[in-house]
C-alpha cells in the first residue's frame, strides 16, 4: 500500500466512528503514520475531535447522516470505536470498496451480544455461562425465575457498560429491566440479555492481533470492574498454562471465524484451568491502555499496523504495569483537575486526562498507569496515583486555571500595609 500527505489529494483518509479516549489514541497513532484522520461522534468536544484533522457531529445510526459524511470525506478506511453505528451503511460502504476494519460483518456481529455469543458457543463450541435474550418484561421475569440469581441484565446491544445491572435479589429485577431496556432503546434496539453470573477467579482481556504476518497474542490483561466501568487493569495476569492454552485456542477460533486485520479484544472468565467466553470487540480495549507502558508496542500501534497490512513485530512485555481510572463522582459542565504533581511524584506514574467536555456520574475522565518490578506494586502505585487526582465538578464556570507554581489563596508578596 502507498499513501501521500495528509490534506493533499494523495492522502490516505481514515474515518473514525466514535471519538472517545480510545479514538483519540487511534488518531494520534494514525497521524504518526502520516494519515489523514476524520473523527465523527454524536456529541461535540469528544476527545478525538481535538486531535483529528476534521470532525463531524452526527447521529451515526442515521443512515442519511452517515452516508453524507462518507460521501463528503471519501475515506479509504472506516474504523469503529462505538457500537452506536448503522451497520447497513457500513456494509454498503464496504461493497463500494471502502475498507471497514476489520470487516462490516464483524462490526455487526460484535455489537450484538446474542449474535457474537451464538457464533462463539454454537458454531465454535466455546464454553460460556447460560444466557437468554428476551423482548418482553414477562419473558424477562420468567427467565430470571428459571435461571436463578445472581445474574447480569444487559442491553442486548453492547454499550460500554451502560444499562448493565448485577441482580442479586428478586426486588432488583424491575429496576434492572428498566435500566437495560432504556439503554437498548437508546441504541435503537429492544432486546435485553440475561446472563447467569459466572463464578470466576479473575477475568482477562486477551488482545489478539491478526496481521499480514500472522496471528499474535499479547500477555493476558487482568481487570476489575465496578458496575458500569472497569476500575483497574494490569498486565501480565498470571494464569495456569492450561488456562492460557485454552484462552489462546478460543481467541484464535474467534479471530479466524471473524476474519480481517486488526486487534481483537477477547474477554474471558477464568477459574483454575477453566475458561469461559465473556465478549469480544474488534478493536483496542479500554483495559488495554496499560500496553502503553507494559509492551514494546501498544494496542493502538498494533491496530494501525495490522489494518494497514504492515507487519507486526514480536510483542514483548517490557515491564509489569497497571492502570487505574479517574471517574467523575457527579455530573457537571466544568471539570477542574488538581493533584497532578502528587500523582506524578509516584514512581513510574504516567497520566492521561481525556479532556472530556463535561462529566456524568461515573464517567471515565482519565487514568494513571504505573510500572514496577511486580504486578502488586504496579497496581498499588497506579491506584495511589489515581487517588491523588482530585476533581472539582461544577455547573457554574470556575475561575481561570492557575499558572504553574501559583498557589491557591496566595497573598501578593508585595502587598503594602
Ligand atoms: N455473566 C457474567 N458473569 C460474571 N460477571 C459478568 C458477567 N457479565 C458481565 N460481568 C461483569 O461485568 C463486566 C462488564 O460486562 P460486559 O463486558 O459484558 O459489559 P460491557 O457493556 O461490554 O462493558 P465494557 O465495555 O466495560 O466491557 C464484566 O467485565 C464482568 O466483570
Ligand atoms: Mg466488556
């Protein structure tokens, strides 16, 4: 493949659908390769908008709006970062010769929890916990009664943790249905999936990279969640050789069945030597940020290399590393960050503030990564550093930001009597 210079006639143009923090890293990595980037999102001020050559604010479910942007920008590639996209338009774009990464069928399959589960469990024989998709409240109640608690209730369309509830008591079922059904409707769908809670020791994301020079695996990434968002991830997650072998085998089966070049984030539950399928997305993963510190080549660079049919090098773990997220504790229009000096005084700490324009409850606003000789120390460092960042979230405009070295409430030193 050859390409020219961004903003010139011979540029290679990539349209990114979804412009969050992962998209921002993708845009930066694409620009390192001299590629023209266009970032679309449903809201303005999205993190990737700040770094792309151009951006659009559109409802990506709306076929006309999406077709219009594709027609106007004439991208050579389309990348998706979110599930809220019109997959029919992607299929048409692909038929017209635009490369959808990794392919439009995979985007369609992975944004629906039931269809990707069917592929993994029924076609590929990968173990998974019991699950059922329903469209009515009666069927939902009946399924919960049959399946028993605890169970997870989620919108059938994948939605970055939105609309997900762990139900442990029968009194929680109605609220869980409402929450999942509402999130489902936001994605122009109506179905809700009920999954029996899998009793696991730990869960991993296995990043598999399908590239022109073969299939490559990263070391497993362990992660921990609290409802709606992951709060910590680390790499490597130690696991038995038997479980790792199964994880590689299942991930390879999934990647081969889906096809196309790129990073595939395969989420799995592990107990001893047993491995269960959780979900898969065909792009870098939020728990995979840690690879910016832990690996010789991070997940964003791997995705770019793979999609451009460039060879992927041997992937090496260079340092046990961990990542802890910074979450908003209330909604608000203005966010002021402080404590960065204290956070970065922690050994090997690195900070990412996503630059989101406003806060929602539990919205991920940034993260801290840290390396160490051991995973335990890396996790401790990352959590400690994240706890040093304090957020002031308001609806009223705050004062201007302080200059470096300037202190709060400092009296002018030359103030006369
Ligand atoms: N069936 C299950 N058994 C046990 N834990 C589960 C199950 N389903 C979900 N979880 C827990 O909830 C987390 C989020 O679930 P899931 O990955 O399906 O949601 P998501 O909307 O895709 O969120 P994300 O974008 O953060 O991955 C999982 O990583 C796991 O910790
Ligand atoms: Mg997940």
